[in-house]
């Protein structure tokens, strides 16, 4: 299970790298690097889904990608930030945590049924 979470962290990091590449790549070889990063990213994503619930993995993947992209835009590309964006980020984080807790609860209930 711990190895699966390492895959989740890796897929999130690689997602942020290719999003950064979308904003900075200008030459064909830079786009080649972005495509390679995407390929690596989509190698780790199914690896994580092999041991963890797909809903949890995708919620974390898309949540980190969304929040990371907004923060990257603000801090690296001089984008704007306002209270509405902050509230939306908080809601995304709450949603990801809620989905993770709900998936874990379903797993526990299922394992208890199997033990009975």
C-alpha cells in the first residue's frame, strides 16, 4: 500500500512538471521533453490504481494538479490570486480528503464483511 502512495506522489509531481512545460516549452526538443514527462506520468498513474481505489487516486491526482497549476500560475507566471480562488482551493482539498476517507471507510467495511 505504501508503494502505491509513492506512485501517487510521483504522478502528481510529473503532472505539475508537464503543466509547467506547457507554459514554457518553445522548441521541438522542449516539447519532446514535455511529451516524455507525460508518458512517464501516465506510467505511474495506473501503477497507483493497481493497489488503491481509482477514485481516490484520480481525486488526489486531479486535486493536486488543479491546486498546483493555480499556485504555479500565481507564483511562477505572475498570475492573480483572489479570495474566490482561495475558497475554491480549500473546497478542492476538502473534497479530496472526503473522497479519500469515504474510500477508506468502504474498504474497511468490505474487509470486515469478508472476515465475518
